[in-house]
C-alpha cells in the first residue's frame, strides 16, 4: 500500500498548493457586523494534521481508538477539491458519505481548520480538550460550568492568558447562529474568569454547481470568528495545561508512555539523544535547532504487540521507508516542558524557512519531500 499517493502527485514546488479561505471577524454581541480580513491559507496536510491532533486531544486514555484517528487523518487527504485554489469540498467525496457521516466529517474537519486558525492567526498555539482540562486542573483552575461545555481551553504563546474556544462547522447553516450558539456554550462556564472567549465557525462551500462556472471560480469557504477580551486579574497555573496540549502529539505518534506520564503525574519524560527507542536526534536539518524525529512515523507498540502485521499498513509505504515523510518536535520544546519552572524555557518558534520542513506554532514538525 502506498499511503497518500494521490496527494504526492499534485502540482507543487517545495510545498503543497495552499487553499484560500475568506476570514470574517464578527463583533459581539449580535454577531451581525463583520469585518473582512486577510485570507487564511492552508493546505490538505495542515487540515489533516490539525484534525488528527484535535481528535487525539479527547481520546488520550483510549488506545483502542488509535486506528479510528489515523483513518480519519487519511480520509481528509482527498476531501478537498484539488482542482481549485479556493477551499471547496470535493463533490464526489461528499456525496459518497451517508447522511450521518456527512455532519460528523464536516464537524471534524472544521475543528481541524478552526484549531489551526486559532493557533497560527490568533496566537493560541496550545489547545486542550475542555473536559480534560477541567478534570486535570481542578486543584488549580477549578473550572465550573452550568451547561454544555465548549470544545477547548487554549493558552497563548506567553503562557499567561487562557481562553475558551468553541468550534462550529456547517455547509447549509447560518454562521451568525453558529457563533451565538458557540458563545452560549462559552458563557455557561462561570469559573474561573478566562481571559478570552473565542467562538469560531467554518462555513464550507462545496463544488456541486457545474452550471455556473463563474460562481465556482469565485466561491470559497470561510472562517468566521469573534475574539472577546475579558478583564481577568487572577493569575492562573498554566504549566500543566501546556503539557496536556503536547499529550495529543505524543498520542498521535504512538508514544503512550509519555501520554500516561503527563496524565498521571503531570511530567514529561526526557528523550535520550542517543539510542532512544522511539526518537532519533537530528542536528543537520535545522543546524541551530536540533530536532527529535519519530524513528518510524505512526509506529506504535500497540500495533506490534496487539495487532501484529497491521503495522505494515503504514511503515511499508515507500514514502516512509525512503525518508520522504517524517514527524518530529524541536528539542527545545521537550527541554521547556521538562524545566517548566524556568521562565526562560518558554518556547519560541525558530525563524527561517527550510526546504520541505513544516513548522507549526507549538514547535511540532513535519518533513515532507515529494517523490519525483
């Protein structure tokens, strides 16, 4: 099996084609006034990666769902119309889904897109499932809610401001109604005071009108959001929140030992620079910033111990065996997670572009070198 063969054959230079999405900022409280902002750019890899991360964030204790998450990640690789630069859902793929699958798939992908937007554009790179944050920070934050919970707690780059983020996605619904509904869920959280309220809704367009070529050319999906700043003076403990964010990444790469260490003890275990059973240290790709690569992407002990040859579904792909795809994390991130009492260890994403290397705001990395 050759994983993702279609996407690797798309036209590209050093990166995959970026899709454009309209961005509208709504003003509270009626959510009817909106300002058009700069388009948001992302590609199918960004969508798949962040969709998988959000799915991982609320399944951290459930290894048996790992296959479902990987399958969801792969299924997003052909959900976008590859013939357009505007982000449109693929008509054929969307029609293939049954009714109950359509809303689920749209909701999942909206969470991925919205999370990437909140992380990259709004500068909240640390995203934690709300229920997980509530459970694990009772002693410090003591989060209380009256009704339906929002999706995520988010933490800004400085680790000083915390927000509540609710994601919505629709194809036929009303964006204003989505944002109002999201805001109601956020407002149901009455303790503690959060610094930001962030309702976000992706409005998807699909390519299903072959009779109107002009409409198909100009139409694109959109990200619609509100960013509400609250006056909160009480300092909040944020070290554990950030570790909980990275637990979703460790889950994605199958490092369940570190997931359990974070959930049980609030501790990130060190990674060995040499002879680590999971990671390989790379000091060449980004010479000023060493990287820990997962030795074989998507290789997890769960497969080899419990599912036998199922592992070959992933690691026998020629993309992995030839080093065309790697997933990793900056060594600086791991050091900052271990030395959380040192204020100088707050992670800052290194500047500069490196061929084939994708840097995400939280310091996780993908290396994708297309096969010629």
